[in-house]
C-alpha cells in the first residue's frame, strides 16, 4: 500500500520485506517516471539516443567505465535475500513503466552515482594544471571554503530541549534537477520482521541508503573527500587485430570490444558512434586510446571487488541501535564517507574509525545517547 502526505511524500506499507520493496518500486515509478528513464539511460550509456550529440560524451564515459558490467557482477554477487529485495523493487518499477528494467538496473543507477562522485576527474585536472602551468599553483586549489570542520552535525541529547540527539549530514552530491534523492518512508508490518524507516533514497535504488531515521536510531553521511581510486597513465598500441598495453614486465594483452551508441540528429534519424571499450590489468580505460598521449585507466574498489555495497540495505532497514548501523555500513564499498549515528538507547558516547583497506572505506562514527 502507498499513502502520500500533503507534500506528496510516499509512505510505503507491506506485509513482508519483499512487498515493501515492490511497493517502493511502484511508488518511485509513479512519482519519478521521467527521472527513472534518464537514470536508466545514464547507466546504460544511451542518453544520446534521446538527447542528441550533447549527451554523447557521457555515453562514451559510461560505456568505457563498464557501468553495466559492474552492475551485472554486483547483482550476481548479492546475498540471496538482498538480491530478492532488489528484484522485487524492479518488479514494482516494471508494473508502472513501459520500458522494462533489468534486475541489475538499480545497481547500475547506483554505479552512476559512484562515477559522478568520483575524484578521478579532479586528479586528471590537477595533472593537467601541473603540466600546463606549474606545480606551484596546485596548493592554491586545495582549499574549498573555510578551513577545517565538517558539514556533519551531531548534538548529544544532554544538550537538547527534548533530551534526544540531533543529527545531520551533507552528501556533497552533484547538483541536479531533479535531485538524485527522494524522501520516502518504508514500513514492514510483518510481526517477525518489522521496521519503520524514513529517509532519503537514491531514485532508482531500493531501500534507504545514506540518510535514515528508524525511530530509535538515525544516521547520515558526509563526503570525507578521501582518495580511494587510482588513475594510471597507460601506453597502448595496436598490434595486428588487438590492443596491447605496456605493463611492469612488458607488453600485456588488453580486453577489447566495440560498442555502438545511437545519436539522435533529428526526429527519427540517428547516427551511430562506435566506442572502443578497453580494459587493462589496472582497470577500464576511461580516457584516450591506442597511440594517444593522454590515456588513463581507472581502478576503483567497486570494479576490483565486483561489489557496490547494496548488501547493506536490509541491515540498515532493520537497524535498531548505533551498533546495528555501523555494522551495516561496514558492508559498503566507496566512496569514502564520514558516518554520524545517533540512538536513544543510552549507549556511551564514543568516536571510532572503522578502516578496511580491502574495501577502501573509512567511516568516522559518533554514537550518542539520549
């Protein structure tokens, strides 16, 4: 069941966790059909088919960054219960939309947000600045706004009128219209698996990810502006019908395929643009190509692990304490965020940092008591 308040914000009720997921998919498709179409196309690299040449650059990047490949791998690697939750959400979306979503589409949509949030573009820009101006200019571009501090805000209950913690975060996401987040409330009435969570969800992704309130506990994130990606300068050449890359021990084979992007040039007429998709031992080539001087590959935690962290979704919905939330977030995979958590269960205040070099994530956690 879907109930909307005076502002149009949906509350989704279901008798089981899978019914909640399906109803959330239906609610999202009813409210954000156009946005879901754009998100799907961004993930698949088919925007130019709708928007014309201005969208071609994005489509080329999406294909080269292997967003669909990553989403397929990550969907297949999900725990069975998580995969069933995502699949039920897609079923709900497809009940409303004419264009069918694939089971892995929500993960591809999430991968788009990872790419938009990526720091590799800044790394390439700084390299360009150092090469064309001088390295002495680089420190001038390291400061954004006032020095020090964070947008994360948390106040202990001992300092508030209500006696309850106050918590806020700031995602630092790319500004878009419409925005990437949507408000939602998800309620499961199954007596053996109840939850009631309100918060923000990425449009096209099930659950409540980075900002949520589950009654007795709440959480939020803020970008930590940390480096969790590697950009490699590649030397690629064509060898007969193949492409090879210079590696540590000599020339190495490069995985290669050619994809076609349709580009709208006028009503009902399209051009076809071929995209050479290359993957070295370091990662997918996102810029340049064989014989080009500025050729770079991108290595990210998600690509290496084949994981986008969506196994955290159900544990977050079921969270009751700060410990539950922090445990759920240990399953996330990049980008690096600061996590603030508050609960009303009397836990001692603490500040911990959870590190995992394997997953390249780090969360600063503040657990507050009533």
